[in-house]
């Protein structure tokens, strides 16, 4: 491929634009990857929080049942 003077002029004039575009593109890709990683971490955190809350609900339900049983026994006596 032969570079004509007109093509060289276009490359020279558009060089800054190409450099800015490349910088923007690299920045965009990097930020997109960071955003995806952040969303994945937050999703995992929400899942762990849900499991923890389910465990707490089970414990609180058992405590409530025990309290109710003791309350019924004390009323019957």
C-alpha cells in the first residue's frame, strides 16, 4: 500500500483525534470491566446477606417457639 500525500495529510490531521479516541476507548473498556467486577461482587454480597438472614430467621423462629411453649406452660400451671 502506497501512502499518497493526501492520505498522509489526513493521518496527520486526524492523528490527535485517533490518539484521543484510543485513550477514550482504553478508559471505557477499563471502566466497563471494573463496573462488571463491582456488580459481581455486590451480587455475591447480597447472596451472602440473604443466606445470613435466612439463618437468623431460623434461629429467631426457634426462639419464638420456645418462648411460646414456656409461656403456655406457665399459664397452665
